[in-house]
């Protein structure tokens, strides 16, 4: 088998990169071995990452529209300070430019929509005009839009949820069903006029976890043209219960989804969060969501061998080692998500 192309030659999209900049404090993820996080990200070959606007998923505090705007403001300032290395991704042309110019593309996403729009779906158009491109409908709980993955009784998508999906579709953004309950996800997939994604979740058949996707949800997602981003988050990535997964287990989830629904419907959504605070992890996230984390610690919560942004450089070779050809590797790393984005996003940068 010929040698794999270097990571920098691929379009690599991380459908859930969590944060390149912590909200409120505007703190960068830490350096490692004396190398800044942004340098590590670019050198890994990563083209673009979905980052979380607002508070839910990456910080603590009130998660409202003002919090979302403050997060955007932080990134706009970061873009101004790093114009040679960062690019705000609003269109698929921006993805291609980030790859060509070896910049890190930043895609504005969010984790949990309801609190951000405060009952007013008209704010979605404003979000889109400001560059929002991915919108995750729910977090872990029941809300006005639908149910999260931890709800024991998933009552499905609400009428307000359908209104929001219409707005997301019409405003040129992507519906993201990560963290959704399975009934809510199925109903949202059916209702959406455009292909949705699941930015970060794995196959429940390999790892019985409420955040992972049942086969029927994966099939429905694929039938609608969508893509599931396989995550390195260890509790979702296990293939042997209670045993910390490795990069090989991560790739087993990729292979399972590809075999089940086709290579065109699987991608990467690492859920890496190198800026995570040990205090937030232990006294907020573990306390509120013990079912999510299980026995894992902040040092073991990602799959061994694929646990930080540097490790994107390893993915092309690791996928090829498992028998994926170059065309399939290209789809997994970024082409599949690019296809969905092209179907959903506006053609011009004005939103």
C-alpha cells in the first residue's frame, strides 16, 4: 500500500472541536511541550473546527443570547489578532481557503439552542447573519424544543422545535442532533428540509450509552443525507465495557457506521476540550451528569492515541491501516461534512 499523504494534504473537519477560546475569560487552550495550541492545531493538518457559542457545554453560568454574543465577540477579536492563521468559516469556499492557505477555520456552532434564543426564534436569523453555521437543538435535558439524551421519557420534538428547524433551514444553518434523545432525533431528521448532522456521537451497538446513536437513528440520518461525527470521548467510544478505548476502538465506531449506512455518512467530531478546567469537570460536569462521564477522569476521558488536537495528524494513516482507501479517508476526514454544509449554508459570506 502506498504511503499516506501527510495530514496537511487532507481537508479535515472536526464537527465538534468545542473551543479555541474559552468564553467570558477569552483564554486560549494551554500550550503543550512548549508549543502553543494554535500552532499544534494547524500543524496537525486540521482544516476547520466547530466551536461552541455561548456557555452550555464549555463553561458555567447563564447561557442566554447575550452570552452567545459575548462568545462571538471574543472570536471576532481573536480573528483580528490572528488574521494570518485563523479564518471565520461562513461558506464551503472558506473551508477550501483554510485548507489551501493552512489556516485554522472556525465554524460557529452551539450546544443547546433553547436558552440562547430565549423563546424567540427570530433571533436565529440574527445568529446566521453574525456567522452562526451549526445549531445543536438540545443539550442533555428536556426543553421547549425537544428532549436531550438523558431524559428517561423522550417525548420528542415539540411544535416550537419544528418552528426552530424551519428557521434554521431557511437561514442557511445546519441542524445538529448531538445530545438529542433518540425519539427527538428521529422526528427532527424527518422534519428537517435539509440534511442534519450529529456532530459528536458514536454507535450504540458498540457502546451502550445514552449519548450514542441507535441503528435506526443512524439509518434515518443517512437516508436524509446527513453525517454522524464519531467522537473520541472515551465513555462513548468504548468497545469493551469499562475499559478505556484506544484510537483503534474509535476507528471501530467509524467502521461500524460506514458498514451500516455507507461511507458517505460518517465523519469526525472529536469533542476535544483542551481548555477544560479540572474544577468544572469535577464539581460541575461530573456532579450534574455522572451518566455521561462514568469512571473517567479529566486525564483519561479521551481515547488513547486520539486525545488532543495534535493527534489529527495520525488519523489518515490509522484509517488506512484499517483498510480504508484514500477516497474513503477523504470522505471521513472532511468531505462528507463539506457536502452537507454545501447543501445547507448560504453561497455568499454575508449570511
